[in-house]
């Protein structure tokens, strides 16, 4: 089990990447505060990088564009 300090240290390694490529550093806060026993569900690409690094269960829903183009 990863404690909050370990989670924070792992996520801080991604901070430069977030500041360059994403406008939502608040995703870091969301990932850190998500309970380990719950699955974080999202549409943002950032969680695909964050969640595995802190062993946070997650699921990425398809975007509206993906759904519309598949009809």
C-alpha cells in the first residue's frame, strides 16, 4: 500500500510534464486525494499517466467525440 507521502513524491515527478502539456495541474490533487479502495473514473488523458504511478485504480471513459464518431 502506498501512503500519502510516497504518492506525493511519485506524482511530483510528473509535475514538469503537467506544467508543459496540461492546463489542469488540479488533476494531480484529484489523483492524490482519491481513495485507494475506489476507482477514479475520468476522461482526461493526464490520469492515464498519474494513476498507474501511484497504483490508483482508474477507468478512462471515451470522449464525446469518440462516441459520436463511432455511431
